[in-house]
C-alpha cells in the first residue's frame, strides 16, 4: 500500500503536461470568461464571447474607422461585421489563434482600446464549435475557419468587392454551454451602452438600429426607473463624461464605464467620482454635509478613457488602474479637477438646480436622523440573530470575496421551515445560502425606509445581503426568491419584488434578483423519472412513460425530498431573472397592484376571471396512478 502511495506521489518528468492554447482555455474557461452558464444571467459566458467580439469592432470605431457595426444572432450563430480597417491579411490566423498576439500592444494603433491582452477573440475561438473570420482589406479577402481552436480551413487571399472591415461568426460549444439561449433582455442593453459611449456609432442588431446623439444623457434617461428631481447635469471633457441627477428613490444608482467597457463593479474611477462629488458639494454650499446625505438617491453615469487600463479580471468588470496612462496623472486627481471645476460652474450657472439639490440633501439629512436610532437597534438585532443562525444559513463563498467561485454565490429566500429545510439539506454549502422568511412579508409599497429597520424580516434580510450602504459589497451574486407554486407563493413573490423595487432597485437593475422555477409534477415508472415544469411537459412525460405511470403534483417546496431537491438547485437549476425596463412603467404597475386601491383591484379580478374547463378529457389521457400526496 505504501509503495502504491509513493508511486502516485512521485514528481517525475511524465507529470509535466503541456497544454496547447485552446486546450488550456477549454479546460479553464473561468480564467478567460468568468463562468459558463446557459444565458439566464447577464454575466454568463455566451455574452462575454459576444462582448469580446464586438469590443474589437468598437476599438476600430474609437480609432476613427467604421461608423457601423452589424450584429445578428440566429439559431445560436453569432455574426459581427464591422467596417473598420480589417485585420492585416497575413495575420488573420495569428490574431485568431496565437495567444498574446494583436495590435493593441502598440498604443499608436489602438490608443485607448477595450481589449488589451490579446486573449479575448482566442477565447471565443477555443470555446466555439464553429468559428470563422473574414477580413476585407483594399479589395482583397482572407478567410479562416476553426473548430474548438483547431484550424479547419485556411483559404488563400482572394479578390473581393466588399468594403473594408472584419466579419466574425461563431457558435458557442453546446457541450460547454449546456442548453444555452441568447436573451435580448441582456443583449440589447449591452448594444445600447456601446452607442451611448460612442456617439456617431450605429449598431444594427437583427435588423433593429441603435444610436445615440447625447451619450450618457441618453443612457441615464433610458435607464432610470423614476425621473430625476432636477434636469440631468451633463458634463463632457477630454477623456471623461458624466451625467447625474437625484431622484426620490432610497438607493444610489451608478453606471460606470472605462474605454467603453461596462465596469459593473466600478473601480478607481467611480471611487474618484464619488470623492470629487462630495468635495464639490460641500465646497459649493459651504457646509460639511454627511457623505450619505449627498449620495442618497443619486443616479449617475461615469465614463472615462484610460491608456493601458488594468482590470481586476479578464472579464473587465472593475478598474484597477491608478493612473490615466503609465506615466500620466492619477485618476483621482484627474476626476477631482474635472468635477470640482465643471460641477461647480454648472451649479453657479443654474441656481434653480442648485436649490433643488440643496433641498434634497437636507431632506436626506432629516430622514437619516429620524431613523438613526432605529438603525442602531436594528443592526444589533441583526448581529444577534445571525450569530445564533436562526434566519440565515450561510455559505462559504461570497460575491464580495476574491474566490473564483464568487459568481456562483447564491442565497435562496424561502418561506417556512419545511421549504427552507429541504433547500438547506440539498444545497451546496460552499456557494448556496438560505434565508428563511416567517410568514408573508409586509407590503412595503409607499412606505419610507424606516420600515426596513422596524420590520424584523426586512431588517434581517438587508443585513444578510449586506446592502444597507449600497450593493457594491452585496454578499451574493444571485438572490433567488424560492416560493411555492400556488397563490400564497405568488403573493410572497410579489411582496418580495415590491420590497426590492421600493428600497433596493439596484439589486434588480444589476441583475442580481431571480425567481426559482421548481417542477410542478413528477411522472415516473420503474425505468424513467420526469420532472415537469408545465402541463405540456407533464403530458409528454405521461406519453413517454407509457401505461400506468405514477404522477405526483408538488404543491409546495417542502413536499420535495432533499434528495430530489438537489437536482433543482444544482448545475441545471432553472432560475428566471427579474428584469425591469423604463417602458415597464413600474410606478404605475405598483400603484395598481400593490397600492391602496382594493376595490379597483377586486373589480379587475372579477372582470378578468376565467373559469377554465379541463382542456383534456380524462379518458384521452393514458392511465395514470396518482401518488399518495396527490389530491
């Protein structure tokens, strides 16, 4: 036994393994694209592949070449065509397949580009079953085709009538990205952001055209869920653009960008903007306002261009650079000088806006002082409850940690001991936490933030998520509402969504909030078991099982055994993102469905009530055997 152990532990020549560039990417995709996923989350890998491809075209535009980018996605195939300079024809193969190869190391060719490491397009190549690049340049064309990073076709240079530019197409590997789908809810905002940050650029996506005349002003108008209380302040300078206002929400709302890249986790430029804003406001009004009174209810978009930016990961979601360029001014000083000069000038020239801003800060100060005592008591209560583990069953990895699995960190918000017990026993303790509600939460629509601290459930949930001071340090990447698939479960779901919309809308806007989908039925015989999420799936399962299958209707999460539940919250977990858009008219919807208009809602229900007859006669179904817990 000892000899065998010694042999397995020997460190010999044959233990040294060399991986080709494509094999390394395929074995360690997380190093290059963050995570794989199926397209249900905004940070899933298929969107990173799309972004890495478009970034190259954006860099061409930023250098003054090509004002139009065409994007199409049909049947899993992505095609991106730009009208820039085109890749030099003799280097098309190298650009697609040689790591750390590209022109972006030469700052004279790409001065303030998004992609700098020469890795992005290679990751797209290695993680796709079909990857093709065509470069059109000065009446000639070069075409290469790969599969999983292996070159299949390397066509000779030929004549072409196409305009200069590059066309890249790829199909993400379905063995890696299992059951994936591209969702327009994630793609369209990404493309719109590109146009906001690159005025004069037109992006055509599946025939729909996007462009922006007013940059970040358009972005803020498009994305704010409620109108600002004063006209948006729009400041534009060399390598910097800022748009900001305050609204009547309780939270801070930021959109930050570096070289056109959406830095969803902020970084040094966003911290510098906040510091500069606070100093400018205090100096203008000649009063040492509390930091939180200035920032509360702010909505701001910040874009900066930096030479050779350093990001904290390959996915470029947080800027780590300290300086504008390797030998240039610090980002902090640059932002401080710009904001203190331009914002101060704006407030002097627009006294009405200055007066509205002052009143908002004073209102924030009054509200903060009114709940400060309650906050202190609530924090102590939250610490005590967490300590005794009565509400929160935590996990080992959190989103605000440096762990490579942080994107997988998930908290399930569930109701009742039975449901939370099933999830707790089934979960992955490394990445999945459980928060147990006690009964139905309060309908908080129209209430002030004071209720967050006075209501034990809301206070403890806020503490568990670590969002009291904003979502920058939110503890979990995915906040999943897990309720029964019945009327009470739907009601709890609506109450929880109302809570986030009312007090922490940025949790939704930053795509952290999800709904857990669990099966409604289990259909099985001795050979097969099917979990069905709809009546259609149930009928198909009954047909597949043949004569006399057993069918169970899951009425609540607590009825699903832990052994079964692990299938529904594992790698193939079905979660539906909660998404909001400006055109959704959130305030009007909440006024109607959650407001104090009970008679109006009752009439709506009566007018729209449909008593549905059984769609399928019992004799038409194959014979089924109902399980013991089926009514």
